[in-house]
């Protein structure tokens, strides 16, 4: 606007006025000039000139306001804005010096460079944060704190334009903002130069309070006047609005940075995902916990953090969808996540947040791994104890020990090895191992674990499956035998003597740095190298297996593939497990030794039993054979005596029958026949047995009494075998009363348990009875209280009743009698319309 040139003006009478040359040309010819007309034209000329200058000033004012507004729109940095504004004002007020002052309270919290001077030909700044020119002062916001001893209400020069000799300097003592508010211009001598002839100042209003001042001054008295105050006031208002917005923006930025710092300094991991499950925000704690970078995590699916397995197992996407729909916060306890080095456990809390009008899900991961491990260790010891109690088979016990050491849900070591002392207690022999045989196998196994959380029992089943197909690691372990007294194993020997789990560096464990090992024989060093080929990790946990203060073996564990350090808590937990495992392994070894001894004892007892049976059988057979032989020889001597031959031949026949009966009983004992079960009427079966024993009953002059309960249910029985059992018992009862007596037979239905009713058959005699000592052996083979008999009858009877799923009991009092009771189960739902087969009692 400073280059505007005056344009021609036209009068109402059609005259053309050249205001610059003060000439008047008459368009109508023939008109002369008079003094009055010249005076009138001069006054009109002056009036129009003032009007032009007024409009020109107004246009320049509008241009100034437009330029200041443009600076407010273009510049985002307060320092740049003030530098451009002070230049724009200085250019429009030609020949004037311009200064902008703000109070320290206004500047507090703003990132601004305090400018001393900007010349008219200075270039614009190249970046937002750089000062506009090389003459800028290096004064930062940190120096303009509200606790500055110079006072928060003191004015500070923030921008200047024009002659450096005019205006106040930054280092000078300036008035306080209170003076600006009171309008005490006379006291502002530090703001004005003594040579200035024209001065103009307007306050900068911020939040309805005066927070600064714009000062324009010049040596030319006509450079500015009071009519410029309006334009400068409007510019000051724009400056105040911009500073107010800058303060708001700085406050918002501080709040945002505070919130960001707050989120990043949280003790818990936090991430925000959108409705698609993609990560939109992560805090620093999460990156540290999971060992990730912000670049690889942002915009990635949530499975990047949780893994596919846990995310699917806990239905995270479904939970997030439900959260975004209804806004109800959720909690998911004990989410197991593999972080690359180890398994960690989190309590997951989900809540809805809004960002730019969109609902998103915030996931707070509270790391409960230490607390969970403490609780889990107690549960683990209980679970391990239960697993140990399930079997005393040594191989299964060792598999259980190794599974507990390597399971991620338990101790979580990469590999574990068990060595047990040999029978002599001198050497440690490799017995079993568990873990990957290579880094590729480790990656595959950990990938499977991340897909699903396996229980100890499931992991034990997997390790059991390797028993018949050992891995290379197991084969290598089982091929090793080491002597703890080897000079290279001084650290191992010390750990065994201490009987406590320790963490030992590999070189120390193998004695590579030991002077004793270096001077040992070649075989000792070779033995250390063989163990070193197995234990390749930089450090190894060594846990002695102790049972009743006696060393049973040792466990080695390492983290070869993950490289995770072995913590003290890991060693302590391994020691606790090793103490329990040592006792269990010792019990398993003892049990294995007892089994071997039992097998040997059983074999010996079988030989004894066979010898005893052979002696008894030979005794039982020898007597009839001697009788048969004697009578046969007697017949040969006197074959013509027919009466004698008949009598002696009958004896031979009777003895042969005894031998046949003995052989039958032996076969029944040694080789029981399979049962032919059919539904039978018990009372009919009893009647049939009584009929078969009728001769023996009458021969002993015994009286028979029947007490058979009516309407008994049918029972599944082998008719011929049950008749044999009843007949043996009836004959024994009759023979127990050689001088006569009473033989009682009774049946009844008993239902002590309604779901399992039984039929009871009781056979009682009033004979001599059985002694208490003999009663304990009455069912033993070859035991008999009679002079004659094989002693197998009651043993066969007991076998028959037991084969039917029943029970046989005996009660006896000497001189009173003996009672045998058969208890037979009744089918709960017998077959429909059975046709019991009952032999005819007619003979």
C-alpha cells in the first residue's frame, strides 16, 4: 500500500482536477478565471486531497489488518508469527520503529524465542523451531518461569523492527503490566527513545486482561497520528487472539504430552485396538515387556502381541466386539502369553474409549507373573506330588520329573537331564532327558505351545510317547557315564556335597578353567568333554537328588535355545522339586528292587508249592496204590479162591475210584472249567443236591430239615458246578455226624442293598464242629480233618462259589456244629420269560 499513487478526481461540475499540480482545466471553452473561483477551486482541491489521504490511510489500515490476519493464518509458531507481524506493522508505518512486549505471565508455558531485533531486509525463518534471524536472542521459555525473581507481570520485548537505536532493550528494566492497565504512559520512558517525535501504543488483550503492548514510534512527527490507533488496536487484538490460542494450544500440547508420559510411565502394558482388532496405540511398558518396536506393532493385528493361540482361547476379538457394542468393561484373568523369552501371565482388563469420534477398545495388561508364580508354585508342588504318586514305575517317574522341569507352566527350562548313581554308588549314569534337540525343533515346540496352553498331564502324555522312540537328546544322555570324583568336576562334586541346587557357569562345571583338570589324565578330560558336548549352554542349574540324606542322582537344566538367564527363583524352585523328586525316585528304585525280589520270591514259592503239592499228591496216591498192589499180588497167589478174589478185587475197584476222585478234584483246582450260566431255580437245585446226597445222609443216621423260602428269583448259575458245591457241603455235614444228628438246609432272599439283592443258602449240621485253628485252614487245598479224603472238596467248593461272583462263609463251634453259607447275586433285570433248566430229581 505504500506505493499507491493518487488517481484523477472529477468534480460535480465536470471539471478535471490534477491535485498534484494544483491546476484546473475548464472543459467548457470561453470561461475566464476570477479570484473567487480560484479560491473555491483551491478549497475544493484541499478538501479532496484530505479525502484522498484519508481513504489512502484507511486502505493502508485495511491492508495492515489483512496482513496481520494472514500472518495469524500462515504461521503456526508464535515466534514466527510475532516476527512477521512486527515486520508487517513496520513496513506499513514507514519510517517507524515497532516493538511488541508481552508479560512474563503471558509467556509462561509457551515455547518461544525472545527476539531482540529484526531488520527490514531479514529473511524468513527456514523452520518452525529456528529463530527468524541470526540476531535472535537465545532466550527460551524455561527462563521465563513464573518463579522468575523479576516478577511474572514484568514486560518482555519479544519482537522489534526498525532502528536499533529506538525502543527498549531486552536487558533493560521495563515497566510492569499493571502500568499498562492503568495507562500511566509517562512512566514508560524505557519503552520510548528520547528522539522519538511520534508515539503510538495499544495494549494486547488476552483472556479479557491486558497481557502485552504494541509500541510504534518515529523521529518524524507526521509519521503517525491518532487516526492510526484504530488499525493498530485491531492488529493488537489479532495478536492477543493468536497468543491466547497459542496458550491454549500449548496447554493442550502439555496435557497431551503429560498424558503420553503418564501412559508411557505406567507400570502396566496398555494398547488400544479399533473395531477391526488392529493396534492403534501402545505404551512404552508394553514395548519393553514384549521386546517389540513401535513400528512393527502399530497397525498390526492384536495377535501380534497375544499370539493366535491365547487370542483364540480367550475369544479376544469376540470380547472386543461385545465391549464396543455395549460399553460394559470386561476382565479376563490369567492370560498366558509367550513374550519370546518366557511365558508371562496377565490379568486383562478391557474398557471402551473414544478417539476422533470412533469407539475403540483399551486393553490393560496387568503383569501378575510373579504373584501367579508364587501361587502356582504351591499348586505345582501339589500337582507334582499327585503325579509322583500315580506311579512308582521308575521310567514314568523320571518322565514326570523332566516334564515338570521343562514345562512352561511349571519351571520352564529349555532342557533337563537326569543322571542316577549306579548300584555301587560310584558313577552317575544318564537315564533320561527332555527338551529340543535343535533350535529349529525348539522354535516348532514353542510355536505349538503358544497356540495352546497344555496342562502338566498333557505334557506328560507327550513325553511318555517318546519312551519307545527316544530322541537324539535322550540317546546322547543315556550313552553317558561320569564319575563325580573326576578332578574336572570339582564344582559338581561341591554341589553334590552341599545337597542344594546351584547355578554354575559351564566352564566352571566342566573344569575347563581348573588347574586340577588341566593337570589330570587324558581320560578325565575326555570325560569332561563328553559331558560338555551335552551341556552347551553358558550356565547350568545343578540340583542334587537326595533321599533320606542319601544322594540318588543329579538333575541338570539349562536355557540353551532361549538364552534366558537362570534366576534365583528358578534355582530355588528347582531345588524344591528335586527334593521331592529325589525321594520319589528312591521309592521307585526301591519298588523296582522289591518287584524283582518279589518275582524271585514268587518263583521260589511256586517251586515250594509245587513240591508240597507233589508230596501231598504222591502221599494221597501212594496209599491207594499200595492197597491196590497188595491185593493184586494176593489175588495172583490164590487165583482159584473165587470168594477171596471177588472181595479183594472190590477193594481194588474202590481204591481206583478214590484215585479218580482225587484226580478230578486236582483238575478242578488247577484248571477250572468255564461256566455255563443259565437262569436257575435255587430251591429246585437244592432239592436235587439233597436227592444225590440221600445215601450219605441216611448212612450217618442224620435227620434232614428243609426251610426253603418260596418265590425266590431266578439266578444265573452253572447247574452242574453248583450241584457239585452243594453235594460236597451236604456230604461233609453228614459225615461230621457219624452217630447221627440234624442236618438243616435253608434258603432266603436278602436285600441289604436294594440295588444288589442276593440269595442265601445255609447248610448246618449238629456235628463235632471244627476247632478255631482248623477253621482258618478249612478252605486250603489238601487240608482235611477226616482220616480219609483228599482235602480238596471245600477248596473246590469255594472256587465254584467265587466263580459265580458269590461268597462262602463258615461258622463252627466245637461240640455244637458247623454252618456253611453261600451268598449268590441276583440279576437286577433278568431276561424276559426265562426257561430255567432243572434236572429231574428222579433217578
